[in-house]
C-alpha cells in the first residue's frame, strides 16, 4: 500500500539521506504534487483559496446556496485529508446535511426569512470543526515536513473564514446594522475583508463593528490570529528544514568531502 503524504508517520524515506536523489532534489516538484494530491493539505489550501475567490466574486442573494455547497466540499476534503475520527465524520455528516437543506431553503426564501442566517450559522459551524481536525492530525505527526507547513497555513486561513461567517450571521440576525448606520450590514465580501484584516491586525478602519457581540468577536479574532502566528506557525516554520541540493565537493554528513580520503590525501 502506498504511503499517504499525510500519514502521521510522514512520507517514507523523506528524511533519509540515502533516499533517491530525484526525491530530494526537486522541492518544487514535491510542492506541485502536494497541491494536486487528494490526500494532501496542499489540495485543501487550493480549495480554501477557491472558496474565498468564489465567495467574493459571486454576491447575488441566491448565491449563498452555492457558497455553502463549496463549504461542504472544502470541509469534507479537510476531514478526509486529516483522517478525522469516525465519530467526528458522522457529526460532520449530519451538519453537512443540515447545511445542504439550509442552502436549499435559502435558494427559495432568501433574506426575507432566516434562510441566510441559517446558511451563515452552519458555515461557521463547519469551519469550526475543520481547524480542530487538522490540528489533531498535525499533533500526531512525527516530523515537521511540507504537509505540516501546509496544514498550519490551512488552519490560519480557516480561522479567517470562520470569523467571516460569524460576522455574516450577526449581520443577518441582529436588529442593528453590524457596521453601523453609515455602512450598514455589508455583504459577505465585506465580512471576509474585515475578518482577514482583523486576523492579521492590519486595521484599515473602514469597517468597524458598531457594538457587541461583534466587537467581542473581533477582539477574539485579533488575539487568536496573533497568538497563532507567533506560536504555532512560527514554531512549524522554524522546525521545518527543507532538503537542500548537495553541493559538489561539500562534506557529507559525518564524513570528509567527496574525493578525499580519511587521511586527507587524494585517492
């Protein structure tokens, strides 16, 4: 059976200095394979980026149903790649079914009822499950490799998407405008923009929650974003050592440079 690139034990032979040169000398090709492999966090990263672009580009009122469909596919991919426990998959399956029903309801009833609020709420729940599933998978990995780095990036982006749906939900259900009377509730692209500028503590100031609970969630996102960057992501990046190309004449691990005998004389 072929080892999955997301195997907690890591890909076989990836850190072995005696591994084939073709496997150690092509980091760009390894990254490209990770981005297209269905069992890699690279494919999850592409799905998250696609979801972001799709959510920003399609803004019609009926498009929320399509957005939740993309969310379902993304979360299902996360659970597959992270090898979530059967109980988590069953729970997620129920939530995914409810999300699909909410999407269908929203397609017909729109904002006049709680259709959009239900879609935003279920999307937030789905994006709450996904980061925990990846985190559990990364904790049990035996080495920090490319999959670990990609998984950490996925978690960071999923957190931003999670809070965007939280803000969308609050904008739909609370009586007052989420961004105040001057800006209004905004649309989902504005929620995404505000979420990621808050997560990175950029703070342009053009979108600001008018009151609670929006302000409380914004503070929580700022703290989570900064703590995650300076702890988890920084630790992963510092521990990740990509395999470098061997330099001709360089000293191999534990030995003399190639072509030189142990006595220091040329053979």
